[in-house]
């Protein structure tokens, strides 16, 4: 029987050692493939080992086998141990591999495993369920630095959120809407450098915008909180719309440097007087449901277009005539007494909508016609459109043209003449109250000219 070549025995040992290393590795997916072939003209063989996984222990074991498989055994050492040269080579390979295997540390977790663990940790630390957060994110955009896709809007209403520190991970947000929660601290918002719209209405805030201002912040809604003072808003230099309805503010202050502020709402607060608004470019102002007694603080608001100041204690219209841009004025539920005082608003040529309901002056029977006559530029009075017929009737009543006056005089003269003839002919004449017979109604003769015809004759 012929003996097998030594190279084949060495190859089998190398394969067995490598397989043993593979089984001891912590990575269960490592696969080992070994091929052996004999070079022509040589009594030695070459082992080609490949690992399917990048585990560090298996790679190291493979390198050890490759180095040991080509190292010749020592003849003296083999003889002293009573081994053949082939057996000595195999033994030295095993000893060296085992020594290196013991020195190899445990394989660390891959970066993918670390990232997944970190992701789970951050999800579990969120103050709101992940599904709620996912539904609230919208408006994909591009980050300015790396042009990656990022969310620019987050809306989570009525979720009982009390802390918002997680928002620092969403630094590209431009629109943030968190109404109806329990937020009391807004310092985290300093990290949102691209924020332009902020809605924190119906929360538990005691201060307004108490954080380092994002440069582009423009629209802010802090209504229905517990804010007692506005504070210095000048550092929010581009602030354009500010809503502080239903808070505990008593004094208007801190807005002097808001040179871009065009919309301001301070409804339902308990403010006693208008102040701190001098020279601001405000176009929309809502001060309803306060305790304001006069309008003196509006004198310098030349850009004001819409004024809501109902449900206060206003007794005078001064200085409204000095606000030429006014288009809409709500003065309902105040203490205005004189209809004729409305005449000073005739200079407001752009005024179209006026609300005066529930003032003492509205108790007059002629209130509406008189107001329509004094302010002919109006198109809506107390929420009702002013019709052309109302305007004609108002003119005919308070300032009729000469032709109408002549027609009325002629009708009155005709009435007297008919009465005289009736007395001579003993004809019953019906008076305006319906008494005196059924032959003739003299009062109807006075109205013989239709109001529309009177106006057209001017």
C-alpha cells in the first residue's frame, strides 16, 4: 500500500484547525472554505482559505494556519518526542494556533448593532409615542449644509407633552406647532436656528419667548397661557405676528424695537390703557375684552388698517380720525353715546366695515339711517350690508336734494287743496291714521314720488 503525500495530511490538519477556530468565534455566520491542490513537479501542497465573514478571530486563525503550513518541522525536536517529521509539523501547527487563539480578544459588536441599540434607546426616551411623532413630522426639505432630506414641520397637538428637549435633534424645523400640551420651559428652542413659525398656545408658559431667539422667527402664537408680562421682544428682530390672547397681561411693554411687527393680538387680558406701540408698523390690532377707556395710544399707528377694540370702556373716538389707513373698526360693546360724534370719521375714506352694536347710541330709532348718512363710504354696518335703498332713504331724510324738497312741498300743497274741496263737496277724507272714511287717503299723496325717482332726479 502506497503512502499518502505529506502535503495532503498537512492540508487536512490546517482545515481542521481553522474549523475549530470558526466554531469558537462569537460570530455565528462565519463560513470557512478550504481548497487544496498539488502543484505539478512539487511534493508540497498549497492551502487556499477564504472566510465569508469579516470576524477578526477567524481572519487571524486563517493567517496562522497559512504561516504554519509552510514552516518545516525540526528533525531533532521530532526525534526527541518520538514523532515523524509530518506529525511534528502538525503538532507545531496546533500548538501555535492554540497559543494565538488564546491571545485573540472577544469580537466587539459591529457598528450596525451599535447604531440599532442607540436608535432604540432614543426612541424609548421620547416623551411622546414614536407613532405620534412620526405622524407629526411633515414638509420634507433640504438641509442647507449637506443638502440632505430633513423634516421642516412638526405638529403634535393635545398630546400632554411637558418637556421638549428632544427637539434639539430636529434642528432644521421651520414650523413647530405644539398647542394644547403642558409645556412650561422653552429653552430648548434656542437650538432651532431655522424656526419661523411657533405655536405654543394652550400650554403652561409664564414668560413670552424666554429663549435665545432664532434669527428668522416671524409668527408666534402664545395664547391661552399664564403669561403676566410681555418682556423684551426687541431681540426677536424679525417678529411680524404675535398673539398673546387670554393671558394675564396688564401692561403693553417690550415691543418698542419690533420694527417688523404688523399683527398684534392681546385679546382677553385686562389691559387698562394703550401704550408702548408708538411708531410701530402695526396693520392689525386686536384689543377686545379688556378694560381700555380711551384710544389715545393709537395716535401714531399710521399704518393701522384693522382695529378690533370691542368689549371695552371707550367713550370717545379720538384719535381715530388721524389714522388714514383704517378699513375695519370694531367698537361694539362700549360706551359711545352720540351718533353725531361719528361725523369725525368722515375723513377715513378707506373705512368700509364699522361695528357699533350694543353702544348707547344704537338705542335711537334713527341710528342706522343716521349712521349711513354720516358715513356714506360704509359698505357694512354691524355685520349687515348697507343697501343702495338705505343710502337713498338716508339722503332723502337728512339731506334731500332740491327736487325732492320741491316734490314734498307740492304734495303738501295738493293735500291742503283736496281737503278744501272735500269740505265744499262734503267728501269724507281718510287721514293717515285710517279714520274719517274710505274715499281718499291724503297722506299717500305726499309719498306720490318714489324715493328712487327722487334720487335719480338729482
